[in-house]
C-alpha cells in the first residue's frame, strides 16, 4: 500500500488516496485516515488527474535525438510522403532508439498510454513494427497500442495489403488507412481491403483522413456504414477528419449522425490553419472526439513535444474555448475520451480504478490547461515513474 496525501481532485475535494496492487484502494478526506507505516507521498495540495492518453502519435517517425533536421516542404500529401522516404533513406537511424527517446520525453509529461501508428510500406516492410513490438516488451511506464499504417497507400502499392494483414498477425493491434480518395483514388478498394483485414482478425481500425469537404464527409459515412456492417461498432476511429470543419450544416448533420450511430470516434490534434472537426458540435451530436499529438519532431513537422496538456491548450485555442467548461472539455479529450477511444479503462479517479495518475500544481482543470504546470508526479499502475519532469523508470516489472 502506498498513500498519496493532500491531493486536490477536479471536483474540489481534498483527499488522501491509498494505492494497492496498481489500483486505487481507498479515497478518504485529507488527513481522515491514518497511514500506519505505508509509504506516503505528500502532494501538498496538487491537482491529481488521470494519466494522459495520447490517442495518435508516430513513434517510428520521430527524429528526436538526431541533429535538428531542416524541414523539407512538399505541396501535397504525396510529395511529403516522398520527402519523408528520402530522409529515411539518408538517415538510416534505428526506429527503436528514436522511439525510446520520445517515450522517455513523454512519460515525465504524464502520458501513461498511447496509440502509435507505424509505417508499413514495401520499402520498410514490417521492420518498424518489429522495432516497436520489441520496445513495447520492455516498456511498462506507458501502455502502447500499434496501428499498422499504410503511409504509402494500399491500392497504389499492391504488396501493402498483404503486409498489413501480416502486421496484424505479428502483433499490431489495429489496421490503419490513409485518404482512400486522395492517395489511392479508390475508396471502395481501399476500405474493402482494410475492413476485410480487420474483420478477419477481429481488430479495430484507425484511418487517417485528410480528404476535404463533401468528399471527406462522404468517405466518413462510408466508413460508418462499413463499421456497422462489419460489427465493429465502437472500434473504429478516424484521425483528422478535416472535412467535418468545412461543410454546410446539412452535410455535417448527416455525417455526425452516421458517426454517432456506428460509434466511430474522431481524433484531432488541433491542427494549424486548416479546417478541423468542431469539437463541441460533434460531442453534442453524440460523437466521441479524442486527442493526439500526431507528428513530433519528424519529417512532417519540426514542432511538437508530446505534452498532452499543451495539446489540450492548442485544441482550446483553435476552437476559441474560453469558459472553464470548455477548457475541461479540451482536457477530457486528452484523458477520459482518449482512453475510451482506445478501449482502455477510463473511469477516472475512483476506488478500483487503475492507478495511472498525474499530479501538478494547479487549482482546477481549467487552470491546468491555461498554465500547463510541470507534472510533479506521474504514476503508472501504482508505481512512481517520473517526478518533477525527471523520468525514474521506463521499464518496470508489471
Ligand atoms: Zn498521423
């Protein structure tokens, strides 16, 4: 048993929390219970929240640890894919080492679970997946889900369909996809391949969709229809879905209704000056929206640091969120909603919940999003894995 004393909860209560066998065993009013002999950590009134869940990251792409790489621009997604391949060939830097550096950076920021896409293409085959599967074996400070991601398309790279199928067989958790219209110019073909693989293996999907406007919304409705037909309700996500932010009310309403019915979740990273999914309208329509970092210091973006509290702030900024309730919604995208989208236990701070916890000096969730204070303590399944921004353990025994 470990005790965290003098914690401030989001609802304003000050409590002492007992932790046993990786779960929250008790929640008492601060100082009400004695902690006879149990190791105690005094949180000194810090706000205690559930661990952050990064719902979309690319562990294999980051260039962290290498000399800074000037960005190589491309005018289209296809051009940027080509630039990334060039860089990858030149650098020949092992995926596992770069991914490990990113994990070491985000654990002290409070991320306790993540979903990473991993490139599957004819050039790298399954090598990136194998590197991340090995890293997952020795990483206990953060739970890792892996999406087999066809970064170079499927219908235009025929071997990729078989590679995606093999990736799931070898341990990837979900099947990915990428702009069925914009990259493959074959919506039926692309979606047919990835839904067949998902059905055959009984896994979910997470599809990158940058295709714009009514075309993108039509694809979203196709995805929702296939989700229902495949019996994958609640197990499909679409990442980015910029289209939802650039259509009229009728198109938006039809699409949101289809997504809600099939429980297709929408991931946003609060992108730069492009349309983005309108968070409040989607949530009001019953669609689960969650957040992720996406690119962190890689060929796609030289920016990003993996801080999900900063991500909540960026989403709030892009959505013009100002009221406390709206900042709390942005925060929810990085914790409860992300956990739900990933199929993780997500019931916050209650007796019986997994002790994935983050403490930080703030008086409320809204203040935390605004101020983005240092994380004074990060706990993974009841083990302290980081304190005051310093990583203590990446790999700990379960
Ligand atoms: Zn991505």
